[in-house]
């Protein structure tokens, strides 16, 4: 019925601009709706985490570590996961979490890119605590890509960032169904905005967003899925030291010296607060949401901004490894 409209170049474009005009006309109402939802979320009752069980991957540092502390302050039992490395601070994180109020902390070393190890730490968590309420898929790596790099060395990005969330989710779903629990996935705004040099990192985060948005239809309303689309947060992942430890582009200076960043602690407080209030998506800093809007509706403007901003700010920021 509508094929003729989309086959003709003029009418095909006309349909787009008509829809865009309609969107602009209703945008004041959409803005009001967003404002009402924001106010309602502030007044909404938080989930009581006392006695609940939270499993966090990538918990030895960065956002995962801080989320463990925030949940500990709420009285939650914790199962924290990280890869076993000489410099791993996972055991110290467990000690600190107990000091902050967690009744019990189970820490396990595992590689989230390996399906059997994901099955193991989910099963061990449920065997130890008898239940699972929140699964926080936070483990990830963020090497910067350049066409001058060996492309085969970036396989771990998808293995850890994507499959490292999907595997534990698969094994946790039956337990979360019983507890009417939550899945929290750290997908990053890079999966929407595709910043320069992100390459495989952007692709892995975009895959997460797509997968969990689809999964939402299968498990809702029994399980709540919260997708985190964070901007640049002041963790070790945006430092020059972190980039020098892996493959890809090396940074000369920390990203916080180049782009607007948010401190990690207020970011984590806002995240855990939103999660406990049932938020299905969380973006911090909040201004990043405006960039999503620009990217979808005005892609040429988005490309112009990134090209001009990063070319001027990052000219002396990076060097190839």
C-alpha cells in the first residue's frame, strides 16, 4: 500500500520531514512528560536492599568497586567478580565493603569471557546466599582503535564487553525470575554516540544496548533491566596509564584534561539510587542525553561537532602503540 511513497525519492524524503515536523510540534509535551517522570522518580520509594544479594562483575576497581561500596552501605550481600591479576584489589574491596555495612561478601576470580566461569560464579553465588536479586554486568575494557593497529588484537573487546555480560545474564535469569530482580548493564553512551577512535569499544557497547533492549520484552515485568549509558567518568579507564597497558592507541594525557568528565562517586550514587527506584535507563552526566537527540535527528551536526572538537582537542593527545 505504501510502497510507492518509499520508492519515490521526493515522497520518501517528504515522509521523513513530515514526521520530523510532527515530532517538533509535540516536543513541548514530550519535554513536560520527561520532567514529570523526573520529578516522580525523585519521589518514588527506593527498593530496600537490606538482605538482598547483588552480584557485580569487574568489581576490583573503577565503577564496579564503587558500586560495591554503595550497595554495601544499603546493607546488601555482595558477590564480587574480577580477573585474577597480580595487581587485583578484589580482596581489599571485599574487606572495605564489609566495613561499610555489607553482612557478607563473597569474592571470586573469573574471566567473564569464558562461559563456564560465568556459570560457575552465578551458581556459587546462589549456593552461598540462596538467592540473587541484582546482577550488575560491569566488566569491560576500552582500547582505542586506529586503522594502523593490528585488527586481530581487538577480539577480546567483544568477548569481554559483550559476551562477558550476556553469559552471566543467561545463567542468572532463572534466579532473577524467582526474586523479581534486576539486571544492570554498563553499556556506555559510546554505543550511541560513536566517538572517534572508539571503533570496537563503541560496537561492543552498541551490541549491549541492542541485546538488552530486545531482552527487556522477554523478561519484563518480572525482571527489570537498567541500561547505563554513561559519558566520560573519572575512572582509570580514561587515563593515559590505562591505555599504555593494552593494544591500540596510547594516550599522552588523561581524557579528563580534554573532554568534560564527571567524578565517579556522584555518578555511582546517582546510578544506584536510580536502580533502586526502578529506572530502566540511566545516563550520567545528564547533558549526554541531549547529544543522543542531536545524533538521531541531526547526524550531520553530530559528525561536525565530533570532528571539530576532537581534532582540535586531541591533536596532541594520542600516539600509536
